[in-house]
C-alpha cells in the first residue's frame, strides 16, 4: 500500500488505557500498532469514560465522552467532523456505551461524515429485541465490519443479512512473544520446579473457573507439583454489584476440595509487560468458559500466539483457533474432562510440544504489526466505498433532521408530592394538597414511570427512585382486596380507604402497572409481587363493560407477557378483550365517525395503542388496522390549522354530530397520544408517527393554542390543564406524571427501547 493512499487522520473510538478493561487494552494496542504501521498518518482517540472525572490519558486521546451522556456522543461527532477525520474505527461491545444495548453510540454514528469501520467484539446469534435494533442500525451505519473469527462472519450473514463483501475477518492482535521454555520465567514467581496452569482475565461467573478447581484434585493426584494460577481482578461492574462474592466462593471451593495449596489467586489487573511474564511461565492454559456464544477471546489469542498448550471448552473462538489439534477441547461444565485434558498433555510431552510449536507458528499472523496492516487495508476499502456516496460536512444538519432536544429529567415535584404511603392526588400550585389524599390511579402511573426510568439506564433519576417505586407498589398491593379481587381507588390522608372497590378504569390501570412491574422490573421482589397482583386482579376484568378498562388491561397483559409468555389463561383474556374492542368498533364506527363510542372523551389514544399492540403480537391483522385507522382519525381531529396539537377538551368533550370542546385541554391526552404514536412508529417503521409524537409532546412546552408552556421546568411539575385563557397552575400528580411519562416515552423512542418479542 503506497503512503499516498493512506488516510491522513484516523480516529479510534472505544475505552482506552489507563481504564482497566479488555476493550481499553485492545483500542490502545490497535491505535499504537496502526500508528507504527503508518507513521505519516495521525492517529487520534476518542475515549469513552465510565466516570465523570475521566482518566489520565496519554496525548493520543484528543476527546473524551461520558458513557451515559447522550449529548456527549453528538459532541464527539461534531469534533470528528470538524477535525476532518478520514476514517473512524469503532470498537463495539454492547456494555461499553450508554443507553439500552449501547444505543447511545448510534447518535454519534448518525452524524459523523467520514467512513466508519466497526470492530465487533461480540456478535450475538440470539440477540434480544433491543440488541437486534442496535445491531441493525450499527450494520447500516458502518461502511465495513471487522470480526475476529469466521463464526462471526457467518452469524452476520445468517442472522443480520450482512453481505460477505462488507465483512473483513482480522484476528485479535497479540504482542510478539518469543517461543521459550516456561522454566525461564518461573523463578521470579516462586514456582520453579512446578507445573503452572493459568487462567487470566477479569474475574466473573461466566469464566467457569469453579469447574477448573473441581478438576484439580484429580490433576494433583496424578501430578502433585501442579499449581493453578488465577490471574486478574474481579470485573469492576461485578465488584460494584456484589463485591468479591464470586472470588470468595472459588477460594472456599478450593479449600473444600483440598487443593488450597495448589491454587494462587492474583487479584490484580496486570500490565502487558507483566502479562507476558505470567504467560511465559505457563505450561497449560485453561479457558473453562460456560457457553459457546463467545466470538472473541483476547486472553485465548494472547496465550495461543505465545505458543502455549491450551485446554478449553468449545466456545466459538476456541473451536476455530484450536482446530486441527492445535489445542484440547473439552465439554462445557465437565471437571472430569478438564482433568483428563490437562493430564493427557502433561503425560505426553511430545504432543504438548508439537501443539506449542503449531500455535506459535500460526500466531505470527496475529501479531500487532500484521494485524495493523490488515486494518489499514480495511480502512482503504471503506474510503473507496464511500467515494461513491460521500457525506457533506453539513448535510442533514437542519432542524428537521437533527435530533430533537428533550428537556432534562427533573423529578423534584414528584418527590415533593410523595411520602411513605404513595403519591398525593392533587396540589395547590406546587404544594401537595393533603385534603385530597391518595388514589390508585396516580400510584399506578407513578410506578409505571419508575419502571420506565429504571429501564432508561442512561438517565440520572433521583437517588431514591427505588424507594419511590417501592412505595408506589406497596400502595397498589394495599389497594387490592384479595377477597374480592378488586382494587380500591381512593384513600384519605389518614390512610383510610374510602370505598370497597374503585372504578373499572382504576382497577385496569392498576393491572397495567402490575403488568409492567412483572415484565420489566429488575428488582426481583418487585417483579414477583407485581406478577402476584396482576394474576389476582385479572379475573375481575371478565365482567367489566368499560372499553377503556379493556384497553388498559390489554396494555398490562402485553407487559406481563414479556416474562410469562406461556400463561394460557392470560393469553385467552387477551383474545377476549381484543375481540371486544374490535366488536365495539364494528358496532359504532362509520366512515365519518371511525371511533369506538358515540363520544370522544379522555385518554382516547389508549384504544388505538392497545389494538396496535395486540393486533401486532397475537397476531390479529384486523385489530392492528383498526388501531392504526382510529389513531389516524384522532390525529386529524386534534390538530389546529397552524399545526399544533389541540386535544379534545374536558369541558364537554366531543359528541357525535355535536360540537367539540376545545378546552380544558388535559396533559393526560397528550401523554396518551405520544405513547400511541410511538407504538405505531415501532410497529410500522413509518417515521411520520415519530414526527407526530414530537408535535404532540411540544404541546407541553408551549406549542399549543395559547403559546404557553404547561410544564414548569423550575419545579419539575406540570399544570393541570390549558384553559381558554390561561394554564391551570395547580401541579397535580396526574398532570405531572403525564408529562414525565411522555418524556420517558420520547426518551425510549430515541434510545431505541423496543417492544418485547412476540409472546
């Protein structure tokens, strides 16, 4: 490759040293190798930070972005565009970028103008819905994709329909280590004269080290001088979540199996120089991973290229690298097979030596200088492809095409409106009104909001969000009368229930919240209690006559079925309620009045939303089309000549053949429309529905009949409605929750949080 053909500036995106993780090491080594292979090219790095204070980066790092800050991804795109990077090389792993399944990365890729070459460190054969959406966009936004094994290319072709011509297979880079006898390094570690087994990398349950320890008693019986070295710090995320529980369990296991004298745990993230010496001292390397779905292992590549004998479970990368006798493959979760594999090598030195020589010879194709040359070829290929369809620096930067700036999350007023019992119904201005007490309706909405915010992992919600969610769920649990199977609705400030059973709508809204808790919550206690409430309260809906209650229940069923897909009774209820809504449509709708009732009243878009969801996933094409048709009509009758959203007013509503009420406009209507439009967008992939949701959401911010904001950004509260001459300044729970639920819906859409898989 001639130097004149090389890119002038290459940018690398990913974690970077001194951050301690495998991707950081890989990005560093790749950037340095490419810089060495192309000294006339400027190599710069945009580093992803997992903490606000960042790291003491070397000078090659020219820009830093915060993992969970969506705007920083757009700022990074601006930096890359204005600095005229010729190629962007992205290191992709789902866990290193913010948003569900790392979707924040897409905000950057949508705006950069240079060719993008993405290295896929994980290629999932069975992605969940969020991962699939991100991968599809990542494939579309990348000019070339790099995988480190043929299996990765196969999955890209078969699962993601990626053309083979778009994929480059380049092995994981490794340092160039000489072929030496292990005894050369053993003395400095105090293991001279012993046979060293090694496993290294960030420690976590997926590594299967417990099975290697279970294999040790038999290995030690046959080879008493064996020592098993487990090298590496506990994974930082695991450490933050549960401390050293996994490491301690391994230490106890070694003691219980009588091999504590044969196991060394070295709890440290080692430098590359130190790692070379540890690998040098190794006789047999163990990778007892627990399942096959691992397309790349940097640790395996390192030891293999250094010419070490490997005993491994048959995950995808190991299957390829150790094929044709270049290592020993053993079944998953099988200590006996591990001991047989290790002892087989130790008992046959000639075989072990041949394996070592074959591995070291093949490893010369994997050393970083060779890998860097292949990356440069991929970069050139991407640039050549892009010349056919270049992106201008400012193309698409109009307000129409740039991402919509959403207000920041501010939960002050929701916190202010809540106590240990739940959330108060009403407020006088921004002060809770104790006289009106609590209701199940609002506590259900509040619990739904907490569940959505928990799913929006990039958001910085209030520190006590979990505490709030617990209070709201506890209120719902107290509201259910287990004898009658009905939810009560109104409770006084003195915690006295004011009725034996609430309305059908409030009961169904409680079911909706319980369904979301059962289907989405990451808190096991919340999830189990929610499922219990949902199952206990569902039967009552059979006798309900309110079509809104049917709709709310259908939304709850859809959420519940995220986790409990095989419940025949609940699936049957879904069919029953969907059929009832369809029949209501047939009984009432005409060409001039395509609606379910003779009046359009409150929370109207929930009919459409419920049928779009149920019609899509049951499937029921008739219900699906009715949902879309009814929603189109709602859009048409709730729009002013100037194009702003005008919900049906609660001061009279809209009767068939009668005049429609333009005021009082309620936040609940706007929130329902935002949710239904986003559901239509996800189901149809028609961008016009997303634009409609944006138009409706702007009603809260002042794009309405009076040009006045309903949402108060200083308090985090939302006014109770829009009158003909003013905003209702009371900031009650229903209205405030409606705004924050609508904001969460907008964020979910932007972050590509998808609907669940079809039950």
